[in-house]
């Protein structure tokens, strides 16, 4: 049985990914001692932090929250670098060309400038396309750079496109339209996450990390949990607070344990969105400079490390819908039909080889009214729910920093009053 020393500086963080590690660094700087509880055997098994922002333009307002800076590479570097123990590589940016690639360790994470392209068939104009047009027309009115592309010029920018070898069939692409922006980026998520967990283990010791945590529950005096078949009882009066980082892996526990006694409306809870991530072997090596979308697919060259190498792998992400209603769409005939349309009708591949497929789950907060770090009326004592802990890696870091900082400020205000 492990019982921490009585101290109001003990803080317990419950989560599976990057979010509790970022929060740990902020809390340690404020003088807290952290204990990190992970339901999985290792960190990042859930793989809920993405290298890029999927940017689902379901509304004009959703788009307006993105590209609100003149340099995505510069702003991403400013957000991520304070929490990483070494230098981050970054490439030149097409909007601010003075940002040159800097020499860093060969295993350092890189932030790569990428263009973002949306492609649409003129035969079926979607609501997503209308939102894109509205948003980028407003950007153009503000003097921002926007590229509107038509026909072959549009589809030729798509990662993996090989239709230029079919010169006599170029007219087949006349029904495509595209919108492209220059200021986008992606991050070496795996390198960034692993660098931080290695740094924290060295800084606070492996004894502050608990894996395979289960049967986590609160009563009036204790917080109980099992870690690697060892039962732990921690007195609540020895702990300054609990932070739970809401990702799909913890969703069921949060709903059944944390929210069971809290006052909320069921309709206000977030849903889980299902994705497929396909890795395919490209017929030609691809320059990793564009992230492109068509229908419910996002396509990009798979890349890691210094951005001076072409990639032999193509990644395809497919938005399958919501977990509650759309599991039958996952790795289904619909999936393969979508891949066939992409490769045969858009990229002009005569064949393709599938390397792997992984099903991913992301929280969908768009219609949720849960306030995350706000107090839970009737919920467990001293516990705060931290939301928006999955998705684009840079968004996770920014969201956690904002919520933890606000909680610390509120605690200071309460102490002073």
C-alpha cells in the first residue's frame, strides 16, 4: 500500500497521453509534487495527439478559429518549445521566408511548413465547401493570401498525384475546384511526446508514474486505485487536487464515476468521432509539403525528421462519423470504395498497396456544453476535468496550458480572499 506524505502540495494527474505531462511541468514550476496515473501500460498507447489539425470546416466559426496568425510555423514553435527539453527543428515558412531551417539534433522533433488544400467536385458542392468559400473570401478581403484553383491546376497539387503522366486525359480533371492556403504545418508528434516523457521520468523519478491503473474511485476520505495489481489508498486530505484529462480512453470512467453524481445534461456531453488511418506505399516518392482533403478523406505524405527527404508512404485519414451510430462504417466496403475513388479517379494510380490501417478515436467537443475545468456540482471533491486533450498536438498543449493556468489563478484568488 502506497500512501503519500501528508502535504497540500501533492497533485494527482489522471490521463494517458501528452496532456498530463504538459500539466505536470506547469504544476512543478509552481512548487507542486505530481503523481501521474495512466490506465494504460505505457504512455501514448491511445495515440490521441495528431501531428496536424484535421480542421473539419463544419461551420464558418470553426474555420475562423484557425489560421488566425501570419505564421503557423512560428506560432507552433512558440507554443511547443517551452515544454520540450531540447531544440525543435523548424522549416522555412512560405508566408515568412526568413524562418530558415535551423540545425538541431538529428533525432529532434521538426515543425514542417505545409500547404493546406481542399478539393471538391463541382458536381456535388457540400456544406463544407460553402463554409470554405465563405471563410476564404473573407480572408482575401482582409488582404490574406488565398489560392483558388480550378481543374488540373487544383488536382495536380494533391499529394501522390500522378495524372500528369496521362497528358491526353487532363480534361477529366476539369470538374475539380480547390482552395489552398500556404500557412499550415505539422509536427513530429512521436518524437515530441517521447522526449517529454523521458525528460519527466529523469526529473521527478519513475516512482511518480503509475501504469495499468484501474478501479479508481473516491469515497469521503480516500482515493483508491489499483496499479499493476497493487492496491493504493491515498487520504484525500493529503492531496491538493485531482486533474482528469478527458480523452476517449477515459470517457467511460469519467461518465460512470466522475459525472455520475454531478449535475449536467446528457445532451451536453461530448461525443467520440471515429477515424481510420491508412498507411499506403506510394508508387513514387512524395515531397511532404501539402496536406489535402477531398470528401471525407485527408491525405498527406508520411514524414518524420528533417524535411529534406521525399516519403515513400502516403497517409489517408477517413472521418467515419460518431462512435455511437457509425461503427458499421469503420473498415467497411465504404472505406475501400473511398480509397478506390481516391487512387483511381483523383491520383490516377493504377494500383496501390496497403501497409496498415488503424482505427482512431477523438473527442468531438463542438456541441458539448461541459465546461471542463469548471467545478463539478455534486462530483468528486477537489477534482477538475480538463477538456480538449486530444486532436492536433499543438492544440492540446495550448488548451492544457490555458486551463491549468486558469485553475492556478483561481486558487490564488481564493487564497487571497
